[in-house]
C-alpha cells in the first residue's frame, strides 16, 4: 500500500515512520513549511517532497491529512486529488460528514473519505512504542473502512471503529486526561519554582498517582487529597494563598475542588 | 527510637509500616475510630491500641499526628502529652507556628514541635516503595529537626528541610499535580462512559503523557493539544459540546485552555 501525507507536524512525523516500518510505502509528504517536509522525508526510505497540493499524479492509495483542523478547509480548497483515492484525516474532532461535504464542494474528482485517528500524544523526536497506539477508524463506505482498518492494523493491534460522536468523546477525554493534566503539572512546576524548589521533588508523587489511576477501572476510586477527605481548612488556606498570588490558578483550584467534592459527595 | 501515631488513616497506615520495617518501634496507635486503630495495629509487630488521647504514660519519643487538618485543634484540646516528647504533624499545609501556638495554649507540659511531611499519595492496602518518598522536615529547634531528619532518613534517602512557606508551595503543587490530575482522569473516564467507551482506550495516552512530563525538567516544554497549537476550531467545537451536556466541565475546559494559551502565548 502507498500512502502520502499532507502535513509534517508531530502526528505525521510519527505516523509516517510507524507505517513505513510496518510495510506501507510513503510516497509523498507535503508541508506548508518546506523545511518540515524535508526533515521528515530525510527520515524515510524513498519518499518525495511534494512541493504543492497538486496530488493529481500521485500513486498513493491513501492520502492522510495530518494538519490542524483550522487548516482543513484551506487545504481542501486548493488540493487536487487523484480519482478514487482514500482521503482521510487523523483528526479526533473533525466530523466525517464535514470532510465529505468539503470534498463534494471542492473536489473535481470522486474520492472516498475516512478518518484514521491515533489516540496518542506525539512529540517530534521522542521515541515511542507504536504498537501501543489505539487507532479509531471511520469511513463513509465499508470498503474504505476496511482499507483504513488494515492500514492501522499494520502498526498496532489496538484498532477499532468509532463514529464521529464516539471520536469526539474520545478527543475531549484525551484533552482532559493528557493536555490539561500536563498543564496542571506545569502549574505545579511553576508554584515550586517560585520557592526555588525543584520539580524533581514532585516526580515520585506524579509517578504514584498515575500508577494508581492506570491500575484502576475508574480513577474516581483512587481519588485522594484535601477535597476528597473534606478537609476544608486546608483547601481554604490554599485558596487564600492562591487568591493573593495567582488569581487564575485560584479559580482553577476552586473549580477542581468543587468538582471532586460533587463527585464524592454521596460517598461521604 | 519509639514512635506513636494519632490517626490510623491512609498516611498513618503506610508510615507506621514503613518506619517499623526500617527500625523504629511503633508503641501506640490512637484513632477516633477504634476499628481503624485495630486494623493498623494488626499489621504491626508489637504495638498497643491507645484507647484515648491520654499519652502521659507513653514511652514514645516522637508522637506523629496523622489526622486531617480540621481535626488538629480538637486533638490538641484533649491530648495529654508526656513531657519533652516531639510532637510532629505529617501535614503539608499546617504552619509549624500554629502547632506551636496550640501547644502553648493547651499543653500542661513542655514539648517540642515539628513537621515530618511525606510528599506522596497514600492509599490503604496499596503496596509502594517507601524509599522513593521525599520527606520535608521542619522543627522549632535544631535538635528536634535532627531527630525528625534521622527518623525520615531511616525510611528514605530523599529527606530535606522545608520551612512552612516552602511546604505550603509543595502541598499546593501536589494538589495540582496529583489530586486535580486524578480528577481530570476521572472526568475523562465519565466522558467515555457516556458513549459506552472503555477507559482502557485512554491508558496508553495517559502513560505517554506522564512519561514525557517525568522526563522533562519543566512539563511546559512537552505541552501538546489543540490549545497549544492554537487550534481554536477544535477547542470551540469541544466547548459547544460540553456547554450543552456538562456546563461544569465546560467551565473547566475554558479555564485550562486559557491557561495553556497564556503560558505559551509568546512562543507562538
């Protein structure tokens, strides 16, 4: 199978290498920033830099759009597709119906549409175990669905179908569990830095917290801390301190404390 | 060294066993709930259940208060202390000066005060590596400080002095990095459950996110997600969905997205 990429950011950087190692050939990579395309192509075996969005001569059977959602409509306005290609986004949040609509509006040739969503966080340059990535597949036709399923399965055993609503829930959940979690780690880092304390001190705690959550079927069962044990003397002391020094973090503290309180209210 | 515990909750459950394995003898355990004291004493070698807060006959050199901060003043009103004992809390948030003040108000005999704060999350029954716990020590006198330092060092090599302000920063940071993080995991779990999706799907992502944060000196450097890449089409779609279904989670989404945006604004 031959695939090409539109986009050479974090997701494309990893997926292109993961697919190539698993068998599929990466034909072309296009990026708005030619240097990004050059960097990625340099890591692949025999891939051409695609200079523009004219893919009419491409031999790719699957064209993966790994660009930010904001960029999708702009790409669809300009892209020239080879007839019959499978055009798939790697987006967690974009509805398949919207992609299909954009194709109907902008493409001169009939193409098939789908989504191949890897539920993972990617950072260029970091090594990772691709066999651990859950992939969610959706397509407008069964044949397309099967082709994307097979492509994902070449990399990982964790492939499942997920429709647009399910994928949206997964993406929002991933933002909470991953992006927001990391922002909380970052705030914790900054709080310590103000007292010239090292983030290293918190690492055993973060390791243990995550370990317990990952061992559980529902992280609510392993919730700890002042809000969980209704220790309002402590939460109020924390809030007073934050209110004086970081009113934005105080608002966050209040909201999350309230959320824990409500979730565990009936358990006492 | 002989130590006794006031409280038999999550922290006492672990610290008593950790200290006993390391050498110190646990003389007595008191708990408001006698069953909790019985449970803990059953796991220790030769420890008495202390039926009330009259410790006047205790041979303990260190009395550790491992109770919720709300309960501290009530305990201090009723406790009878042996002269010269080191009275220490395991609290991250209580000021040493406040403990000293409560002693001056309520105790008939002179005692020494301090704090031995283990920066870790404890759940009864879960096994853990005690040598990985960072301990923070503070005391009103150097001799007391040394005694508590030595006690903590019997368990873990990660012991350091931290004054009340530093400990407060550590505790608030721990609430963000641990308790709030777990609440975000819990919300992610609930979002998936509404679509009959398993929390298992998110576990590789959580594992990778934490791994990257723990490898970094500052988690801000490994931040990913729609807010980090200024993908406002996606954040708005998420917010619209949450606003309709869970307005409390929408408020949290907004605040954390804004926090990421501000933190990374200058980096573009």
